[in-house]
C-alpha cells in the first residue's frame, strides 16, 4: 500500500510540473534587461535611448509569446514571469521616463511641476500593475479581445511619443507626456475592448481582400517614404491609432445599444398592455362564472318541473 501511494504521489508531481520553455524565458529576460536599461538611461538624461529600449523590449515581448505558442510549451511559470517583466519594462520604465523628463525641465529641483510629474508617473505604474493582475486572473483565456488597454501598448505609446518629439525637437511638447500617461493608465483599468485575435483574422482572412490590399499598399508606400527620415515618425502614429481603435469600437457599441433602446417599445405602453390583458382575463372569468350560474339555475328549474 505504501509503495502504491508513493507512486501516485510521484505521478501527481509529474503532472503538476510542466516543462519551462528556456528559449521563451531567455527572450523575456532580454526584454526585462531592456526595461532596466531604459530606467538607467532615463535617470542619466538620455531620453531618446530610454524610449528606444522600451520599444526593443516590446519586440522581445512579442517574440517570447510567439515562441511559447509555436512550441506548445506555455506554462504558468512563463505567464507569471512575463507579467512581472511587463510591469518593469512597460510600467516602471515609462513611469521613470515621465518623471525624469519633468525633473530635467525643472533643473533637478523639487518644483511643483516635478512633483506633478512624479504623481502622474506613479498613477501610470499603479494602473499598469492593476491591469496585469486583472489580466492574469480573469482574462488569460479570452482570445477575441482585451478588456482595457494592454500595458505594452501603453508603455510603447509613451516611449514613441518621446522619440517623436525628440526627432522634431519639440521639447515644449514633453509637457503633454504626463497627462497622456494618466489617460493611458485609466484606459488600462477601464473596460474598453481592444482587439486581440481579430486583427489576425482581418489580415489573414479579410472579407474584402482587394480593398485591404489597396489600402495596405498605400500605407506601406507612405511608411517607406517617411521611414527614410526616422522610424520615430511612424511609431507614435501607429500606437496612437491602436489606442483610438479601442475607443472607436467602444463608441460604436454604445451607439448600437442606444439605437436598440430607442427602437424598443416604451415601458409605460408595455405596462398598460399588461394591465389591459389582465382586465380582459378577469372579464372572461366573470363571463364564464355567469354562464356556469345560469346553467346551474336552468338545471334546477327543469328538476322542479319534473
């Protein structure tokens, strides 16, 4: 009996232990190192380099997920490790970048704007942590859409905005980085749906393939001409388009629900119809009772006649 129990325990342990994909974990670690390097660069005043490292971290974040899916070796360890690395690379690193920019503009002094930048950066990081915790617990099995803006998209949007402004030397526009961080943080903890596998469906199996091919050719030609100057010119419009895509989808869903409510009959009319139906039922019951009473009276009269 003891040997059988020992064997069963060993089988259970083997079933519980799933193999860890080393290659995917290595890619995740490289993305983590890019996030930490971004924080070092931001604290040193190299803001363009800090933004570039966050974007490189996003590339490795996409690669590790693809490797895990292709090898069919996704594990709980990989999910938790990827979530923690995302918090560093796309939560803490962009937050420190925002704070460092505000602090540099204040000449390193604890002015009002420097403190405001720190508050906005903390809000972004906290919202990112809440977003990851909610995704890990409730949304890992959803394949069609994300609930709330994904934290990699939020972090890359801030990083690409820094590169965009740095390329055009619009240093005064860095003041918009803090409010943008707060807005992206609120979108992360919101219930706005963002497409996930729907984009793959549109690309791989579109309904109107010719129209998509024509639009893709125009967009690619435009990006090729613009990217000769700098990739930073392309990244921010693309990430901003994804952010607005979820808001547009949510607005369209709201309009559809509003139209359905307007087409539905009012509640007062439905209540009056219910009362009328109940009144007709009571009248029918009264008529049936009168018929029964008249029938009983007729039978009694016939009996007396007999």
